[in-house]
């Protein structure tokens, strides 16, 4: 089955409330949507949001890579040679991981449809349903405690708390307030988004350990390129440490794993360049006996559906951060995964199961 057309669309959907981290504040989810059409009429969907402070990708660079670099090398190629397709994509341009991810997930959508299987089953098949956490944005300790209580009341049992924007003492106060607000029975995981230095991270984490705040894990406490600092934090705290921005590629993962620099890895399709390389990272971590989370940027249901299918296919992916579509004021895509509260379920449709795009969110460029 040959590829006959590749199209891109720009879309934008406002968030219910601003999403705040140590790196940025987001009020509108902007994204580039990709549609691949094959000679038999099969269509595959993908997306790539611009996350300048993490991947370096912009709306313009994503569209340029897809339309100018990937499109010419993929049109007319056959899906039966999928390893060749993914090799071409990887070697055609360095970095540009979000653009690669968008085209990669659209290709996997088509390939799984050709096999007449839901994508998570095509990729291996391990879970038929998964549970997402919900993220508490960085705000005042009191506001974050109220948000956390609201999310627990909405039925979520795992909260991901953003920290790393202010003084360490303020972050500790935030977590104390949240734990007091929700009680001891719910999981709390922290994401510093590179906001701490290694020694202050150790001080903060040990303080929270001594206070009995029961933190499940700490995500990316130090700068992405500070592998030694990440190792220092991992070796000097009891709380599990997860690498996120430090791991884009299988090569990054290999270095982290060989150094023992982290206890876990957060895989994101936008960092890895899509499902193809994400599978390599997950398999490598599995060899080392390391569990993974699969997370996302501020994406619509298209990208989250692809990430969820990948996550559900791997035995060592044990944590899921797929709350982004729940933060949006509208739904760009019809079909795909469904949310039953915190539970994500997969339909029986082949591929991603995306059926349509809501034109009202498409931005004319």
C-alpha cells in the first residue's frame, strides 16, 4: 500500500485554566496536525505541538520539516517497507523530534490499519486500559492544595505536582499543603522540570522524606544536560528519581542507564521522534529492569491517543501522564481513546481509531 498524500493543518484550542510549570505557562494548545493518505483511501493521523523550551520545535519548523523534508521522501513509498520509512525519516534531518513524531504516528496509524489491529495490539499488546494521573500547576501553596483536592474529588488517585519555579522552601510548603489537603491515601509524584540544582534537590527531597510526605517519585530535578547532577541526586536520596528532559534518544537512555543516573525514565513521543524510537528506549530500559512512564506535552487527543497506544503495548511502562486533553475546552479529534474519569480505554478500531477533525479548531495560515 503506497503513500499518496501528506497534508498538514494548524490548530489551536484554549485551555480551561493556564498550565504553569517551572519552564513556561500555556493558555492555548497550538499544534500541527498531519494527515497521511494511502492509495486505498486509508488515512493516518498525527500531531506535533511546538514546545520551544524542551524540544526547540516551533509551528513553522514543524511544518517545514514535514512538508519540505519528509513529504518528498515518503510520497510513493510503500508501507510494507516500514523499517526503511523510519530509517529515512531519522536520517533525513537531525533533531526536529516533534515533526518526526507527528509523521511517525500517522504512519503507524496506517500500518496498524493495514494489519486490521488496534495500534496497541499491533505494537505488542499488554494492557487494554490504563490510568492517567492529573497535573497540578505551579501556583501558591494554598491554591495548589485546593486544586489537588478538587482533582481528587473528581476521581483521580494520582497527582503530578509541578515544582521548581521558586525557592526550595516554597516547594516544600506546597507539598505539605497538598498532602494535608488530600490525606495519605493518594499518590503524589513531583516534576521539577529542571528547576533545581543537584545539592538543593537533595536537600529538598530529604526534607520531604523526613516530613513523611510520601512522594512516589521526583521527575527531572536538575538541568537536562547535567547527567552527573542527576546521578548525584539519585544516589543521595531514597525517593525514586525519574529522567525526563535528559532522555530524548536511545543513546541518551543508554548513557543514563549505564551511569545509574536515574531510577526511571519518562518517554515522550515528542522527545523521542515518535513511536519507532520510543520502542527502542522502552526495550533498552526493560533490559536494565527499569520502569518507564509515558508522558506528553500539551497535546490534543490525536497525539495522546498515539502515546497511549504505545504505552499500553509495553510491559515496563507502568505510569501514564495523559491528562492534556482533559485540560482543553474542546476536542479536536473524533474517535481515538476514551476517558472514563481517570481510566483510558481503547476501542476495537484498527490503528488509532481517529475518525474526523473538528474544522472549527483549524487555524487559517
